[in-house]
């Protein structure tokens, strides 16, 4: 599994297409987390179950959401924290982790 993270419009998708053209790609997993929270589910537990079920070449692309201002809204703060915790889980289990900034990939793992 490969995890690609970075801010909005930083070149994550183009990098993925050029480096991993044949992989299955899961985009915007952070929005899945928002849905799970809305359904009263624990996103970390859901992500762990999902990872246990997947196989093959997989690339997960996620927007970084924890580097800015802390939201005033309680639900937005919970979402932001859950995205961070799920990102940590994915990074721990991934074979490779990349962060993109201004179209420049940096391999973290």
C-alpha cells in the first residue's frame, strides 16, 4: 500500500498517475471519515477493518487537514482529529508514504 498526502491542489493525483499507473486508487478518504462520523462510527476502527480486507496494489490519496487553524465547530474539530488519526494508521501500515508540496514529492517512508 502507498499513502500520498498533501494539501489541496498540490499535485498528488498527477504524481500518482505517473508513479503508480496500474494501482487501484482511493481518493479523498478524508470524506469517507466525515460520513462515518455522521453515522456515529469510529473512523479508526472502520479503517482498520477496511485495511484488513484489502489486497493488491493500492494507493490512498488524502488531503492534509491538520496544519491550519483549529476549527471553532466541534464536529469539524472531531473530523480533523479523526483524519489525522486515520492518516497515522495508514502511514504505519503503508509500504511507502509520500507528501507533496507544490508538485514536489517527498518520500517519508
